C-alpha cells in the first residue's frame, strides 16, 4: 500500500498504488527525511506553522527533487474553490486562496498540504487532466470534492466514471472525535451519512469516518475507482504529522502531475 522505508530519507515517500495512466505521476511526503527541528521534525513543508524558513526552504527543495515537477502550493482555507493551474502560476507572487487545483499542463504538480485533513488526488483515465483536493470536514461537507470532479471532467472532456481518485493519510475513524453539529451538517446534505458516525466516549460526541464520508461523496458524484484511505495520521507518530495529536506541528504534501506527452 505505498509503504516507505523509514531508514532511507530518499524513499521516505508514499507513492500511490492506483490504476493511473502511464503519463500521470503522484507522490505524498511523510514527516521523514527532512531537516526541521522539533516540533516540526523532520520534512515539514508548511511555511505558515512557525518553523524556521530556511529549514522549510530546504525541505521543499527535497520535495521538488523527488517530484521532478514544479509543485504549486495553495493558501488553503477549508473552502470549495478550485483553481485551474497554468504556466503563469509558477511565477505567482502569492498563492491562490483555494482548496483544490487541477491542470492539463505537463510538469505542474497540483499540490495540497495536510496534517490530519484528507488529501485526495485525481486523474482522468486518459491522463489528460489531474487534480488535488484538500478535504477537511468543512470542505468535504461543503462540496470541495464534487467541485473538483466537475472541473476535472470539464478539463478532460470526460464523465465522472472516467476519473480515478486516491485518498491519502488522514485522521482515522477511531481518532476523529467530533461534536453533534458535525454529524448533523453531513446528515443534512449527504445520503446515509449517519452510518459513517459512531457514538463517542461521551454523550454528544461522535467518531467520524472521514475517508468513508469522502468515498460516499465520490460515489454519489459518479467516481467509483477510488484507492487508498487506509492510514491514520494520529496513530503513526513516526511517519505522519498530526495537528489533532500535537497542536504545533509540520505539514505534509500530496501532489499529482502529468508528464510530457501524457494523453496528448
């Protein structure tokens, strides 16, 4: 399932196992292999969490080298805005305020950062378009995945059934305790959402299955080729950053990109 070798920094990555076409590449960082000091140790890619700027710069250099593509980071706000990336975005002075990105341009990596929220990577089956979405519970409930699916289908000229999705590490169903307002928000907009919540340890609290909620949303949108979603960021301290677990911590990144000639 895309496991990493913790003893080798150059292989401290998750490489999605999904049926993507040959011209599509994807990669997700872990916390391993970087230069940041505690509490951001080691491969923190977030430049907004209080870490030393030089350490973040060096970590991002390692990330770019692993991709062999140019990541475009977003200013994520737990919303539903989807941007379409092109060459001009490689020179932007400020990042887009958005929680998802798509592209048809080779060499541009759609990238989202996480530390408990769910990263979702997408590709069209013919390799013409790729995308990445940041799905915390607010964005997921508000429809960030559906908006990403629509944007990808428009860009690739395909139906949702021709899209592939990969769910990366996020807070697990046994660790994501939420209030009843979260459960009610999903129940109000998502069929059978109640089945993805289990009673918590105290009255009024629930354990929420974030990957399960995402799978249901994708299925309802017509995307059924969904892989991944088996890792818990909270449970595995050695491999993953977790805001819920640690408070002050680093950020991981998930990216997907096209290589030249893919689907052209």
